[in-house]
C-alpha cells in the first residue's frame, strides 16, 4: 500500500495508545521512584554488597549455563535416539515453569534433606548447602541451561549441510570440524546467550528470595523487597530501584539484538546428518551429556510430582482460594496482553512507518524490572489507598506489561506476512475493519496469538514478584502461597500446592496454544 | 476508456513513466524485460501504488485518489488469489459482499457463478484441496461477480500448462466479454493469440500501445533486443 498523507485512523490511534502505555508506565513509576530516592542517604555497605552479589551471581549463572549447554546441544545436534524430540520439547518447559515450583523441586534434590545430601552422608561426606551463592546459581542454571541449549542447537542446525558434507568428503576429523565449523558458530552464538542469561539472572527475584538472603547473598531486587516489606523504607527502596533500573536497562536493550529467533524449539527436532563423531569416546561423551541434562531437568519435576501427588487431594482451602485468585490474575493479564498486542500489531501493519517505534516501545518493557514497576506503583498508590487491596490488579498489569514484548514478537511478523500475502487481495475486494480482521487476519493469526496467550497465562499464573510486595494473607496468589507454606515448613501442603501450580500453569499454556492450532489448516 | 495521463512513479531508485490510453474492451499484452516495471504498471492502475505525479482516468473520471476496492478494476495476481483458510464459496461470495458473513443472497449468486465455471461440486472445499486449474476457475468465478470493467492479469495462470492456460483465458473472455483486459506475458505467441495490442515496458517507460502484429513483425531496436 502506498503511504500518502494518511489521516489518524482509529486503528492507528488505538495502537499508538497501547504502545505508549508501556513507556508511560515505566516513566511514571520511574518518576515516582526517583522523587522518593532523592530523600535517601547514599548507599550503605549492604547496598554495595547487594550490587556486587547481583553482578557476581548473574555472571556465574551465565557462564555455567552457556558452558554446560555446549556439550548438551552438540550431542542433541548429532545424535538420534528414542525420546529425543521429547527431550527437546522438555527444554521449553522451564520457561513456563513457575519459579517457586522449580525451587521446590531443586530443594528436594539438592536441599538439606534432599536426595543428593542423603547420598553424600551415606557415603560419609559432609552435606552441602543449597542456600547462598551456589544455590542461586544452581537455580539459574536450571532455568537457563535449556535456553542456552536451544540457542546453540539452533546454531548447529543452521550450519549448512553442504558444509558438513564437504567436511566429510575432505575427511576432516573431529578436531578439524570443531575448529573450522563448530567454533565459528559457537563464537557467534555464545555472546548473545551469555548476555541474555546475564540479564535474566539480574532480575530473577523469586530465586534470590528463596535461596538467597543474608548479608552475603542478597540481590538488589531482594534488597528492594526487604526495604519495602520489612523496614518500610520507601526512600531506600526507591534508590535501590533506580540502581536496578540502570543495572538491567542498558544490558537488556543491548541483549535484545541477539535474541532474534530464540523460538520455542520449533523445527529443533530434526537432527542433522553427520559423518563425524562415530568414535567410542565421543559417543560416550554425548550419552553422558544427554543423560545428565535430562536428569537435571527431570529429577526436580519428578520430585514435585512424587511429593505433591499424595497431598493434592487434602490441600487446605487457602490454597484453593489462592489458586482461584491466581487464575483471575492470569485471565486478566492474558486478556490485557492479547488486547495490547493486537492493537499494537494492527497499527504497525496498517501504518508501516510506525512498526519500529511500536516495537521499540514494547521492548522497553524487557528493560524494566517488574519489581521496580511494582515499587513505583506501590509508592504511587500508598498515599491514596491500601496497597494490599490493589495487589491483584497491579500484579496482572505488571505481568501483562512484561509479557507484551514476547507476544508482539510472535504476532507482528505473522501479521506482516499476512499483509504481504493477502493484503492486496483484501484491498481489491474492499475487505476492511471487522470483516478483514474476522475473515482474514484473526484466523491466520490464531497460532501465534494462541501461543502468546498461553505464554502470558502461564507466566502470570506462576509469577512470584510484585505480588510479594503488595499481598497480605487475604490476597496471596498460588505461587506466594507455596512460598509461605515452604517458609512455614508445611512441606506436604507446599508440595501439593506446588504440583497444583505446575499443572495449572502447563494446562493453561496447553489450552491456549492448542486453541490456536485447532482449525488452523492451510 | 482507461487513460494514464503523464503518470510518473519513483521508489527506491526505480522509476516508471506512462502516458497512454486504452479503448474499452481492448485486450493489451504488457511485454518487457524483468524488473522493467510491468507489475508496477498494473499496481498503479489497480491502486496498490500511488503515482508521484499524473492522473489515472476511467471514462473521464479521475480514479487516482480511490482505494483499490473503489476502482473499476479487478486484478488476478500471480498467486494468492484465494484466501487459503476460507472455503471456495466464501472466497467467491466476498466478491459481492466483503463482510464477515456474506448474506444468503450473496452465497446464492456465488453458487451460480461457481456453477458457470464448473465447480459446483467443490464449493465447500478449501483452495488447498483444489487443483491449480480449479483454483483459477474459483478466482474467475469471483471476477465474474465483482463485474469490474477493467481486468488486470499479472500472470495468474503461469503455473498451469500451456493448454490449460489457454482454456482459462478463453473462459475469462467468455465470462466477461466486454472487459478491458491488460495482461503481463513473456510469451510472444500468447500475446498474438490473446491480445490486439502491446505495451512495451522497458527502461522505466511504458510505451503507448502498438498493434500486436506490427509490434512483432516490425520491432523497434529495443524490442528486437528484448525478443532476441
């Protein structure tokens, strides 16, 4: 379509409004934070320790995740075995898995009374502690090893098969193949993977909340939470929020250029035909890498299942009520994500010059720490209303805002393709407005939209972040309830609630994603 | 009468000028090297591209500011002439009523049009379930219903075999006997058989139409270079 002096249509106005909501929210909450922060008196030694710890654990998490992902991805890229596609699918699970559920599972394996320590003690060794730096890093590796593996696996599958054929016909050994083919790919992929995982690890609040703490293992976000919840020092919380904003903002925006097509494992289930790696050594190494990675992913989930199943039927009422609240939050958040994404993508497609600004506005949400958004909203709301009464709407809003960039990344390219493929036909028939949306665009967007809604629902269902700032016992969501039960050492109920949370999160994703695939033929 | 009056169009280093008229009911082949602007010429007439200067007139009315659907022009594209997720009947009914739920009257007329192109059995199928020839017939059925006086063909039957391609063109002429037809083609034989005149598009310029026999029998230097 030609772009001539075009009037501001309703579509474009709605899209711009939706896109502006994100920077506006960041600016308003950031402004609220800054006005409060000026009152605080500099950074104490504890704050510096929090900054150092945040950077250290994020760097270690990124390093270990990436280093361990290389052998796993390599093995997956060149081996065929029963259950391979299942394992590849499983690599997508931690993204949707509620953090608190993963932590429950990790504690069951690596915790004080866990399987690992039972084994160590039986063999006469000292038990190890999961709390502190190494526990935080372990949890982050659990979440990000699969992500890094998927990035590398994509890298391996992107290596043109001609190159591997050439290597085979030249008789290159494993060393030469690694040097000339695999190393360049790793060098291209690794910096992006490191950066993305670093950023994710600086803003993962729930891990630090459960496994960190104390003077030696407090992250900036955890310090914010403690300043708000325990010391009720809003000035200090605001100052720390400003630091967190600076810490993640720059790195996140920088990292975005790398995440391009870190899809959901689509197309990753075809192994490339290779002629190397036939030796017994590499076979063994690959088998070990695959087995260890699979165990690392499956054992914590299995532990939740085994511990939770007996407790599931006898869960106390508070758990069920919190589950209902969480479902409400997830529903509201999903609805908001879908509405914002559709409005933004539609405007970006109708007015092509707006595509980049709209995408840019959405990406800002990645740079914003949800906890900082929450702190800002807390500061804004506090003079007028009891924050606990707004806990659920605020949680839904913040969940939605941070999910919009993912949804837009799935929906906008699909919509642009629809426009390229069918835009001229629709225009020549005079299909406009609702008819065009209903007949042409929504049916063809069903898949990415269903996927996005599924991600939005699962992430919101499992979110343990802002809610911790706002909630009291009457407004707890299911993840917060799990955390509280764990804190009260009611481990059976916690296990049942964690299992419930895991099942509901996965079920929500499955339902929406499935809904988008039904009738999506041709 | 379709007239392009001093039309110029420039985009990303590519430019096209055209100043020509086509008589009602005429059939014109558009010939020229790839990237010369054949498709752009059709896009300008259809309204998918806007000229930087000049006007496009139909029977004396300036249609330059009109959106594609308000022009007296229908176009068949190289591919994507049917929505793949809608059944054939809906695809055709959209030619009369571009709304979310075409009325039963529109559906009835669509059924009649599909009958005329021999697709009575296939109304409920999705385009993917049809052969290439059947898909072309469905697109022609919709063309019949939109009933626009000017028809642009951007090689819509290119994927079909030569005899099927001829059949489709003959069916089009049979369905819309008085239509002004402009068709992009690379095949001199097809041009001789189907068109009365030729527009040669090369080097950013669409020449005025020339009688098809004169075009091929006494070609200009540029045309000889292209045909050789």
